[in-house]
């Protein structure tokens, strides 16, 4: 064949054979097929949606993805997590992206917050959230309860798939088009399960099969902390004040509205510093720190009203005979406590140093002074050892840095010194200052001592047979960033479960107690009994002298001595964390609070 060209040039082409033509056609077909495969393999995943994940087995034609958000062909998503959105498992999306860049050419179904981003126990469950293993329905077609379309979110040619797959508003659009930002599949994650194109999935707040979460947007990791419901029943509250009339205010504490409604005010006629009740809660014993007196009050178990029954003096020195004597000075009675038989009332005196034992009369009033003991300076508390077969009593002497174990004889009220435990770390008295202590409610051999001056909590094991205390560990009672000179720890309590220790700390500025104190929460190691600090909260007032937990351990009330107010907190029984609820003014100089069932 001849082809004539300009300028006189010509090309002579030999005719092709049938075999050559067939070969050329085959090569052309092969090249066309390779080009088509390259187009189909453009399975680059979304780079953006925090928590955006491609599905397990969500494989487009020619492109494969791995579980929960990374692809083997085309790169890794920035926010996907392995097995990210199953209702039962996984740790939730890592949620580190900054938003969603829409995928190119048929990428995974959700460009921003994939359904798989909802974390365990915070995202939607198997029936209300992301489909199994990150959201994609297996082998083409989303699960009716919400997953991506077949084979990784796009139809065979990139289009949206029917029957619960990604809709055109959220899934891949035909021919690799870019979908609008973040549309969630129909019947997908429950309410809050997926953020549309935003930073990760928000855990479900109750979608079908989901578990309510408590994390912020983009914080689906760990599924959020679920706070158990708090008791809503009211509790009774008494606030004893060291004002001139000896006021004791009664409130009903509403734990739904978090308010304290006044019920009544009662007076002892002298300043109050501590009170304790008998087991029937129909007798109240109130001591005065500044007047040297113990007052007995009756309590109406229906209304909670208090009425003075009698009062007895507390001497600086024990009298030569029974019956007590007018005080010659202020003994500064700190604490009173009933013995387990409720035949005697014991009183620890800071200035008099003595522990006094009073008889209880048949009508429940305080009677004669029948015994006394003094083995140190500034006795500060009296604690009967739970379940003791020895009648053991522990008394911390703050000024001598010792804790004495006594044996109590309930036939005559006498106390016998069985053991003295030195608690000072430097050999110098009054530099540690053991003030108050508590026993573990389920491990009676564990004792926690709050040292007022040192600002520490010591964990001991206690041997009732010998009365010995063995130090196991110690931890600061104040926050690690506290740099003040005065710590002055004041009160310690343990939760009914035995999982948490609570303490209060009083701070001073140049010797004046005007700044807010703190409340510390410490977790108890179930094996060793050692403490770990988990939370510190402001007491919302100056000089938090005393606080108390409600009987169920769900509420903490603290009295702030120098700011004449109380502050109320709820207690998370799982973490021990305190949540401030409210504060209110009360009578002047609140020394003591009593929280009890109505």
C-alpha cells in the first residue's frame, strides 16, 4: 500500500496478516484493562474524620481495608481505631483528627465521623450504633441497623447502595464523586453516635442497644466514664456551732434539688464542738471545747427535734472521788464516744490531757465521772476497735506523737494501757500530731491515722491480741502543688465500701486562716491497703474543721469554721471523685456536722 505525502514523500506499507491484526487487538485490550484496574484501585481512604474508620472486610473492588480504619492499599486513616465502633468491644476511636476531608473516588462511607468511632460503652451498641467491627456490614450491603454499603461503602461502580447502606447524602456518590460532609447512614448509630464530618464520633446517649456515654465530642476513647445514679432520698443534717448560745441547726438535705431546708434550731447554752448519738438515735451527747461541759439531749426520732435533758462538768483534774467537780480551768474537750455497751461515755480532753469515763444513767443521761487515764499530751479522739475481743480502745495523743491502745473494762469503766505506738518521724514530740484515725470497714486489721501537724496519712496494720500498730505506708494529705507552711489536717473518714479515704486540710496565710481549705480523696489498694491520691477539691470555705459522709457514702458535707458556711458534695462511688453541689451560710463557727438518715 502506498501513501503519498506532501513535499513528494511517500510511505510504502506492507499489508498486515490476520495474525498481526489479532495480536494488535489483544495488546490494546490488555492495555485498556490495566488502565481500568488502576482507576478502580484509587481507594485512598478519608484522611480527616477523626474517628473515621473503614469497615472490617470493607473491600472495594481491587482495594482492601484493614479492621477499623487503616487501608493496606491507599494509606491509613488518621483517626480510625482498631475495631473502633463495636458496641461491646474496643477502646473507642483515638479521635486525633481535625475534621473530615471527603474521600476521593469511592473512598470509605463516612468522611468525618465514622460510625465505628463510637467507643465501647459510649457508642451505639450492636443494634443501635455502628455495625460490627467498625461499622461496615459484611460482604456488600450495610446491616439494616446501620453500616456502610457493600464492600467498603461504595457500590460496584461507586454508587450508593440500597437497603440500609450509605445514602447519597452520606455514602459514596456514583463514579467516585465527593459526598457531602458526614452524612450518617440510615438506621445507623443511635442518637449522638456519629458526628457528621466532625472530630470523631460522640458516644451514644441511648441509641438502640447503645450504652449512654459521658464524653465530649471527639472523646469516644474508653467510651467515657459512666457515673452510677446517685441516691435521691433526703438525709438529715445537724450543724453544731461554737457560737455563744451553742446553736445546733437542723436541716433536711434534698439530694434531688441539692438544697438544705431549715427544720429547727436548738441551743445548749455553751459553745459546741462535737456530738455523738446512741444506737437508737434518741440521745445526743454534745461537748463544749471552751466551757468544760457535756450536755445530754433527747432526740425525737420522727421530727429530729432536740431537747436538753442535763449537763455535767468536765474538770481539768480528776476529782478524788466519783461525781465530778466544778472545773478549775478549760479542759478543751475534743471528742466524746459511747462504749459498745452504751453504759459509759468517754471524753478526750486536749488541755486537760486526760481521758475521762462517765457513767450513763438509766434514762440515757450522762452521770458520774467514774474513771480517768492520762498517758500523754493532748488526747484528741477515742476509737473502740471494731469486733475487738479485748475491749480495745485507741487514743491518739497529739502533743506526744503517740497512739495508745487501752483495754476497756465495761464492768467499771476502767482503762488499762496495753501498748504505746510512737508515730513521730523525727523523734521530736508534737511534730507529727496524730489527731484522728479510722478503721477499714471490711479489713479490721487496717488503721488509717491522720497527722495534723505533719499533714500526712499513715496506714497501719493492727494486732488486737498485742495492741501493736505496724506502719505500712504514708502519704501526704495535701495536694502536691501546695507550698504553704501550715497544713493542719483536721478530719478523716472512709467510705462504707472501704475503697476511698477522705481528709480535710486547713491552710493559713501568715498565721491567719482566711483562705479556703481542701478535701482530699485517696484510693485504697485492696491488697496492700496503701493509698493513692485521686482528687482534691476546695472546701469552699476557710478552716474546714469537720466533715461527714452520709450513711450511704454518696454525700459529703463539710463545715468551714472561719467562713460560717457548709459545702455539700456528691461522691462518685466508682471513682471517689467529689462533685460540688452547693454551699450555704449557717450558724457562727460551725465545728461539727452530723449527716444521718431521716
